[in-house]
């Protein structure tokens, strides 16, 4: 999604206006939910895009034809949702999609009634009412990187979407309200595809207007669609997972463990192939968790009368066999690195044996195992609830799965909040490597700081000479940090002059302009570029001050920048220091 934003806004895509693809996806936040019928950490996403090409009238019939005619899914099991509109922003209800859906269902002999639900929390009260098409509000049927319309920053694209659900026919769980509906959490309905109609953008004054082009972004989970094809809502019945489930020992009563192993082994194989190594941080930690949980669950499936305090003797062989099956199953589609996968697995397995033994020793030291102790054992040693409960015996008699899961959920929410802080909920709205912003306010700040950085760069060269060359740069909403080559500490006087020179450019309120051209030609203009960065054949040159020739500042750059330097505000250098021999660093803020 992220890399396509500029093309949705109108820039021509090198592959044209109709694009299809299949992507590997990994979702870490679902890891503790794996074990039921519809959660996996790894899945493949099928997508098609229209960049200002086809729209609703083509997209919906095509996706319906694909599911019903190509894949043979029973249309009576399909239910769809559409956007209920948002008066506040003058965005109409998506009756256009409703008409198309009605006609498509009619074509297969189904009278499709549209029912208004609006707020999904009211769904349990409203129920299905014989409907086939359901209107939901922007929490369910609106898509943008920032979420619903009110959360979107200015100039962000977004639009209504239309989801397709597969009805597995399982009974509704009244825990979620008196009635079932497509977005009910009970698991009866499984979303198998979503067509996003990206046709709006938010203006600077918070209104919504149409984009110059209307786009479509469709995404559908391959395994979920596969499950619908098999006629039930069990993702693990799909070939790529079933071949793993079938290769594991143990009975149907141990299905939860089997699903965990199948998902984790497959996800780990892909992560390892993509270069991830087990560690205690970020991606590495996720991989470690996948491998360790696979080991414990494989060990549990195999444990016989042998020593209960250690891992089973056979798990290494079992899991190695499973990794082999994953590689074979995907051969021809994805080239998984069998050698590296097995080497990483063996290394981690070796390390984990000690941790597991230590964990079991620690467990043995406790007099009673309550929920806090259990959670500690889980976090520090990777011992799951089942192991703690089983080996804790009498000591863990009072420990319940419910309490443990509650504790886990509280922890999960905390770490999710942490991740949101780090990544900004739906992801950063801007991340160029150099600039990062998570919302509109931060975007505005880093944009001002970015143009200020260009001015400082030009000012440094004006005052200190051409030996000043960029050595790095990092911009947060609080400050800009710019590294450059220079052999000695700057005097106070020099810092002051650099600051004044940059601020003079601010006071002149110069227009910031951009021209795109071949790299060779851009180099000849004398525009500055960062020798460590990789540039394509065509580059953008941002310059301030009248013409490119006489510009005060000109640099190869991807933007974004303020329109006029006057919008920056006053630039203040807060620090000058050394970072390495011959490399200086300045920090500056804008006020
Ligand atoms: Zn339900
Ligand atoms: Zn720049």
C-alpha cells in the first residue's frame, strides 16, 4: 500500500494503470491468538489495483465472478458490506455499490436486500433482518492509512470500501449480542476480500474532495479464500497448512498445538529466508518466539513416559521434517532457503534447551504458581500456559487459563499501545528514512524542519566553504539533526553567522520549487546530493529562490517541503558538536 500512495495521487506508475500482485504478510499482533480456526501470523495477500483506470462498475463484478465462477464458492454463503456515508463531510452513502451488488446477486437467483447497521457495535441489536448487503459506518467501511475520515491528515487519500464475507454457518455466540451480523466477532463470518474505492482526499481546511483520479485497491487473504473454497471457515484445512497438520503426531484433541506449530513453522521459514535472525528485539524477537513455541508444542505432542522436565527427544526431527515440507510445498512459488532455515532452527533449538531447563528449574523452586508467576515464566523462559499447568501440578492447581489469558491480554494491550506510540497506530503517515511523522501536526513540523535543513546546509557552505558535505540527517517533530564533513569545531561566531544566513533566506520568503530531471543533468546544475544515498535515473531537485541557476539552496531530494521559506519560522541552532573525526553535527529547532 504505502509505496503506491503517490501513484494513487496521480503520478504515473511504470507498470501502467492496472496492477495485480501477491504479497507475503506477517502480522505479529495475532501471535497469541493462533490456535483457533482463523488466525495465522503469516498469510499471502492477493491484490489488484486500478490507478485511475476501472472503478466500481468493473471491480465488483470481477471479484464476484472470480469467487463464484472461477473458484466455485457458493454465492448463497457470501454477504457484503458497504459504506453508510458521513454527513459531516458530505460523503454520500455508497448506493452505487449496493445497486451493483444487488444486480450481481440477482444474476445468481438471490434477492439481495440492503440493511442499515451503521455503528458495528449496534450490529448485535439490529441483526441481519434478512439482508445480504449491510451498510456500516467509517469504522468498518472506510479505508485510509490514518483510519476514519476525522483522523486523516490533510492531503491524505482515502475512500469507502466494500467487504465480502463468507458465512461458515456455525452458530452465533450470544456473548456478542442477541443477533449475528457480518462484522460480529463470534467467528461465523470470515472476511475474504475488500475493495477500497480510493477517490477522496482531505483538503487543508478539513473538507473532503474528489481526487483527480478514481482508484481501486483490492486485497484478499489467499488462505481465507482457500478456506471458503473448501466450504468451511478453517484456514488450516488449506493445502499449505494441512500438509503440516497431517505430518504431526497427536490426535484431534491436540488441534490447538498442531495449528500453532503449522503456522509458526511456516512463518519462521519465510522470516529466516528474508534474513531475520533470532534475537531479543523487534523482528528477531518475533522469530525467536515462533521457533520456541513450535519447539514446546512439538515436544508436548510427543512426550511419552520419558522425563517430564525436559523437551522431548524427537522434536528436532519432527520440526526439521516440517521445515522440509514447507520448503517443498512452496517450491516453484517461493524459493525458501532450506539450508539457512535448518541452521537457524538448530542454533535456536540449542539455546532454548538451556532456557527451558532453567525455566523448569525455576518452576520447581516456586511453592505456588499463581497468574503473576506463570506470566513471569512465560515472558522470561517462554514456557506456555500448558507446560506451566502440566508441570506445575499441584502448585499450579489454582491457575486457570482464563486468568492467564486475561493477564496476557493486558500485556498485549500495553505493548500494542507502545507499538502505536512507536509506529503511530496505522503506521507513520510519513517515513522517508530521513523524515518521520505520525500525524498531521507532526507532518507539518517535520516539513518545516526539512526545508530549514536545506537552508542550513546551504548556509554552512556559504560561511565555511565547499568542503562542507552532508554526512547524515535525521528529522523528528522536535528538531533536525544534520551531520557534515568539516575538520574542526565551529566558533561561536561561525554558528551565529550560519544561523543568520539561513534566517535571512526565511525572511525573504523564497518560493520552494521542485524540478524533475535525469540524474546527469541534475548533477550539472550544481545541486547538492548526499553521496551515501542511492538515486534513480530521474531525480527531483528542490530549490529555493527564483530560478534553479541562481537558487540560494538546491538539493536532490524527495520532499516534502513548505511552499515558501517564510512558513518555516525562526531557525535556531541549539548545538554544535563532533560525531567522528572530521564530522560535525548541528541540531536546530524552528520557532
Ligand atoms: Zn455472531
Ligand atoms: Zn531534503
